[in-house]
C-alpha cells in the first residue's frame, strides 16, 4: 500500500517542477513556445480593459478601435454584462441541449421578436453559424427539389469562415489552398455586378450567401440596387437568400442588422461576434418557411446555447436594440467620419456605421497598423486599408484620442 502511494506522488512532483519552469517565461515566450502560430500577433500582451481603453502588462494604455475584431460591442468589462455573466455562472454554467434552458429561450424570443424571423439555431462562432445556414439551404432544396439542386453562389472577395466548408464558400482564391479537398458546391459571382450574378446562377443553385459589407475583403459596401435586384431574382426562382451578419450585425452599422439598410428581408442570417459581448456565440436565424427544415440529429453542437454565453448575449441585445442607443451610434459615426477625413495621409474613408475602412495615400496598411499599436492605438487591417470596428460605446473623447494617435502616426511615416 505504501509503494502505491509513493508511485502516485511521483508524477505530481514532476508536474510541479515543470510548472515552476514555465512560470519563468513571460506571456510572449509562453505563447511562442506552446501555441500554434496561426496568428501573426502584434507585439503587445494585453492585461485589462475598460470601455474602449485597454492596458498591457506594463500598464501602457491603448485606445482599442478593433474591439476584438468587432466582438466587444460594449467595450471591455461593461459592468452590467459582467454582472449578468457572473450571476449565471454561479447559477448553472452548462447543460446538455437535451434540456430546456431559460437563457437561450429568452434570447431566441428577443431576436425573433425584434427581426421577424421565426426560429434560431445556436452555435459557437460565425463559421459554425454559416455552416448551419448552408445545411439548412441544402436540406430545404433537397426536400423540395431533390439532391442535384445543391449549389450556393457567393461573392468574390467575401469571407465566411475558416472551416473546410466555409473556406470553400469564401470567394478569395488565396484561401483555397493546402486543405484539399475542399467542400464542393460553391460558385462565385462578382460583387455589385448583376450580370455576373445572373450568369453564375443555374438550375442547380439553391442559395446565395453574401455579406452586405465585405469586412475581411476590404470593407467593400454593396450597392443597394444590386442587393435589391439580387434578392428579387432569388425570390422568383426560390433561391434562398443568406446574409452573413457575423461582422455587420448587432448595431455595427447603426441598425440592429445591416440588411435593414437595404430594405430587404433575407431567408436566413448568421450572427456572431458582437452578440456575445466577448463570449463565443454563433446563431443562424431563419424565416417562417424554413422553420421546420431541420429536425433532431440534423444539426447540433455541445456548447451551443450555453447559459452563461446566452446571459451575456441577453444583456447585449437589451442594451443595443434600444432605439436611443442606435441613434447615438449614428451620431458617433458622423463625428468620427468628420475627424477621419482631416488627417494628412488619408486618401478616402468608406464606412457604414462604425464599420470603417481607411485608404491611405501612401504606405502599407499593415505596417501602419503596427506603428499605430506602438503609439497606443489598437487597429486592424482589411486588404490595403486600415480597418476600424470600435466598440459601440466608445466616447467622443476616446474618438478624439484615437484620431490624434492615427494622425501622429501618419505624420511620423511621411
């Protein structure tokens, strides 16, 4: 019995020694040693944040106009959000989807009531939400027309996720490499070109999937006439319209969802990023005619509809869906745009709401973003543009501070 006890303690002693060794490494060193290099990181280790301000491990302050690539819609550590999440974490943190959950049911009700969609399906990310929409579209067409009507048209320069299927759906050749074979069944049309879309659609097309603003593709805003014509043609042919609202949704454009700016009603939308307020969530919402397409075992995910995540999302939607809140977002948009066109070195600004692309007169956007970060501005890029996705709660003083840092950085680079 004693020898068994001694054997049990040997790995614990070894593990303790290894842990002590790891503690001697700083955050960057641990990251480089133990985490796969799937992101090219900026040279900053963030420690804390409040609102639009973040602080690194040395206490240096940054104004964050990236909000975790549009995730921190209410900024860092909104007090009400923290309380909602903490309370739920202390009540019940997870349950199997075989049981009913009040937080997910409440969130689904709010989203459907606000939008007019009929039902939602929960997941954990934008890519998962898009996978769900793709499956719904193909099953709807299979049930009604048979297995051959299964192709989906997406737009060139689009981005829909990093799974093998959503990479295939993404309309950028640069992503169609390494991971062969990619999922079949996607065709690509030119954005804002109705003739290209008509020529791409066939009798095998079951759906079209697109973003009304191509975020990763360069903050490219689709023309209203193009979108309306596309939707009209799809309605005639019973081709489902799927709008990827992963980055554009949850107040980002001054409306709860960006499609509202186009006077249309899609069959499906996908939502993620800003809805969770900082926790992972992905939702696919469908119209009434699609509400019974999926049945038990046709889709699912272990952590979808997690109570803690949904508690955070309920708080986010309650705050952002308020018309006064969205009106204030629009005011901030006008204020920020007026500020952005003044700095020397800015060639043009394209935006819808607080989704902003900045074209530079000279220089590489990625290099400029690195210099901005060094000067205290957390900003990201989209192709050849600087990209801003500030938290919707950014203050006017923080906007001034952000623009001041950008202007300083541009002047230093002349």
